[in-house]
C-alpha cells in the first residue's frame, strides 16, 4: 500500500515536471504610435490667390500650395534664389535679410505681399 501511494505521488511529480509545449509563434510587436497627421488649412483669399509660396500665419511659417497651407518643415529656396527660413527670415539672393510679419506672403518669384495683397517693399 505504501508503495502504491509512493508510485502515485511519484507519477504526479514526474507529470508536473514535463515541459509544456512551446508555441513557435512569437508574440506580436507592440503597436507603434502613428505619425502626426497635418491637416491642410484653407487660407484667406489673399493666400488662395497665389499659386505657391510661404505665408506667416499666427506666428507660424506655412507653405501654401493650391490655396491650402501646412506648417513649413524645412528651409525653402525660391525660384528667384531667395531663401525662406523656418523662423520667417528671408535671405535675398543679394545677401540682404527681411523678417516676415504676420499675414505676409512671399511667392515663388520672391514677391512679398501683405494681407491686402499690396506688394511689400523689402529694400532697405
């Protein structure tokens, strides 16, 4: 009788030591955060009237194309050689520098206009 209790006890110990089957499929990776989506903003009529350019709106430099604007992601060189910086500085091809003011826009040809679509004199 003692032997049978011992055998049953030994049987359960051996069964509990048996390795569990390993699932060959690794767990899925944790979800990655999705990249920020920038929603285009339709700008005022003065910006929409221009084909392409850069606009200073609410203190942010925005690129404008087809009447929609998105925050500027890097410095931009215009067709006339002027360079628009992300902080709103415009470095003209002659080396002079202009700071964009709220509501001003500069098109690809380097012409800067204000909210009323009047050309801004950038010469010093």
